[in-house]
C-alpha cells in the first residue's frame, strides 16, 4: 500500500502517516508516531503537509487530534493531479521540439517490450495501404490483435505455421506459410549464434513500403530496429513479396504433384 501511494505522488512518510490514520481513526501525533513508525521529529511536519494537501483534518485542542479524509476523495484527487501533470508535461515537451525535421531519425534502436509493441502499434495505425509481416512467432502477432483487427486495408502475414485459431481471430489478415526456407531465411528465423549470443529475427514489419520495424530476440531479450528510409523499406517489401510468390509457386507445384499422384 505504501509503494502504491508513493506512485500516486505521496512521499514515504506521508503515505505511512495517512495509512496509519485510516487504520486507527482519529489520533494524536504521538499515537500516529507509534502506529506509522515515522520518527517523532518528522510527524508534525508530515501532518502539516497532509493537512495542507487536504488529506487530513485537524481538531484543535490539547493535544491536537488528526483524522484521515475519506480515502475515495483522496485517491480521486491524486488521480486528477497525476492526469493534469501528465497533460502539462506533454504540452511542454511537445513545445520543445524545434521542428519535425529535426526530430526525424532514419534508424532507431528501441528497447523494452512495451516500447517496441507501442512503436509497432503506432506504425499500424499510421499505415494507409499495406502491411507485410514476417514472423517466426505466432504469439507475437497475437500481441497486436487489437490493432490488426481494426486495420481495413491489406495485411499479409507470413508465418512458419499459421494455425486455424489465428486465422479465425484475424479474418481480415491474409495468412501465408513459408513452404520452404533458404539458408538465409533459416538463419534469420531460427537464429544464429554470434559471440556466444543467440540472435533470432522474431518478427519483421513493412508499412506501405516506406517504413520497417524488425524485432530481434537476443538470448530472450527483445530489441527493436525501426528504419524510416523509404528506399530501404521498398526494397525489403519487394524481397518479401518475391519470396512470397516463390513460396506460392512451390505450394501450387506441391499440391499439383500430389493430385497427379492420386
């Protein structure tokens, strides 16, 4: 509880005093000191701050007695303050940008799973015509289920194994399977060891042939590489489409051969 209140903006001592007051009801500073384990030399100072913030009421007398304001009201106030602070920060941070051109990064390394997924989600929402996905991990595609399902343009998803459950969940996505993978594709999708570290291409996205994001697994740690150079993304898109056509021919030839044998 103390840690959660600290995340909402209270100091550790403020959180301890407030929690103690909620638990014991109306109390003197001495009683709060024993209940909260906050040093006696700090209790009055902490209580004064909580009274000023409107989280604690005080009754005059000898000695003074303190009472916690209803928790629901306190938490709502803290939530509003956090939202306002976040909005103010966003406005001020955006104003610091000199220009969009100065903000442009042709290649960007992205760390942190949440950050990588957010970058991909943003790119999906910004895409206008086409998204191509190559992945060795079907579960990674499911992580993006919420935004992929809403995309109303062309989505081609190339997987090593696209099961029926995934196809039912994303009926708007055109799923393809790699019938055969060459040495390079196998190295990317199944992984290679470099200086003792296993590196594997977990997923690759191309958006409108203008931007691409690669998700790389380095011994269980995900790293994202976002490239915003249209010429590079265009070449990547063409390579994937050529590979897709090649695999489709292999798929058709395989089924034709089976039908003739039957």
